[in-house]
C-alpha cells in the first residue's frame, strides 16, 4: 500500500535522501545555504534529485502550518508492510522478533516519537490499525526525525486478531498499562511485542485480554503516568538492553 506525501523539516528530508528511497523533488527556500541545508543540497546532487528554490510562501503552503525549516521534499510513497514482512525482517537479521503495537494512538507527534524510539531500540517494526489511529502522515515523519525511513510500519485490520497471529508465531505479547507488574522484573529478551494504548483510554479491553502479560513502569513522583510515547521509549530501551546484554 502506498500514499503520496510531501515531507518538511531538515532532519526528515536529509534522512529521506540518505535512505535511498525515491525522491521526486526538493523545494528549498530561496537564499538558504547554511548548516544542514548544504548537506541536503549535496545529498540531492549525489542522488540526482532536482532542487528548486522557491519563496517562503510556497513552503508555508506545502507545510500547511508545520515548521518546514526552509526545506520540503516530494517523496513518491509511504510503503506499508505486512506483519509477515516484519517477522521476516527479524529473521533476516538472525534475531528474535521485537515489535511495537499501537492500539489507537491518535496524536501524530506521539506516533512519530514511538517510531523514532523503535528505530533507536532496534525494533523490527511498528504495527498500527487501519482505523481509529493516525497513519504515517507528514507530521509523523517529521516527529520521527526521519526514522520512518528505516522502521517498517504495518497497517492491520484488527489488532486483536493480529495479536493472536503473533502468538501463534511464538511471540509473547505485553500490554503496557498502569496496573501491571513491574516491567523491570520481566524477561523481555525473547520474541516479544509491546502494546501501547491510546492517549486517553490506554489499551482497549479486548486487546488487553489477548495479551499474555500486562506490564507497568514504576512511578516515584507525584504524577502517576507518562505520555504514551515516553512510556514506550522507556520500555523499548529496557527491552533493547536485555536483548543486547553480553
């Protein structure tokens, strides 16, 4: 499945160019050449991607209110993968599957941050639902700091049935919720999928029932919860630590 898109922001455009994915054209604010802009221009030249200098008003229009930092890129497509594709990525690396499932994450900034953390933690992919959740939009790409160019994202019709399928494939599935067991005490070094819930309601009842375990992050301050992307980052990095420890 593919979607046309325009990306804005220096990090997102530079990572897109470095990913070797198809880029149709770069729009550059007239007169800008400092800092990372020069890197973008050099990379575009290496790739043979046309660069057009335009007025700031044009970039403002393309960005539709987002912060473009003087640059935008037209990319041919956002590719969505299947769950089997994600499992094959793990197999190709000789690793046990490590997946992140988003059960109704609606804020594009949160999804972008989750994808960024998934890349840093070495996860093999992120799974999102086709309905009731944000897709990989321009804002998601920008919030991921370019990580969407490296992390495979699968769109599925039903999260609960996807969990059943993963369990059949030997993947342990963990819901991240406030009333679970301390996640630091759990062995996350095997084949696993972490389920992150929506910003308002958390993991849905049916999805939680499908999970093998429910895990929580211990809280030591007066605020009793973390933003979903922050919570996801904490658990993903602990999972990565356990998977890569000597």
